C-alpha cells in the first residue's frame, strides 16, 4: 500500500519484522529490505519511511503477548502524530 508520491524503492529498503522464518527473511533481504528481529511485544520503527512493525502474532505467542504487541505498536504510532 503506497500513497501517491511514495518512493517505493526507499520503502523496500526499510526495516521490517516478519518473525523468525529464515527463508522469508532471506527473501525480504533480497528485495533490499532489512529485517530486524524483535520479540512479540516489541516494535520496529523505520523512522525515514514511517513504517511500524511488530511480530506480535508472527511468533509463538499467547493472546496476552499479541495484545501487548498490538498495544505497543499503537502507542508508538501515536507518538508520531
């Protein structure tokens, strides 16, 4: 999802978090993105492209972990408003 005027090449070079799957990490990195490991409750922020990511449901997690990750990403995004 890109807004008009977005430099997609820069976006693909952003930081992301998709969990621990090594094959998926490798594929993302071949596109030029950088994967950053994080726990279920942590948020990865690409400040340049304003992309926020959390693996809250991508890792082995309890419903509490997922809720904490979701709360953490919303809290982080609100700091940027």
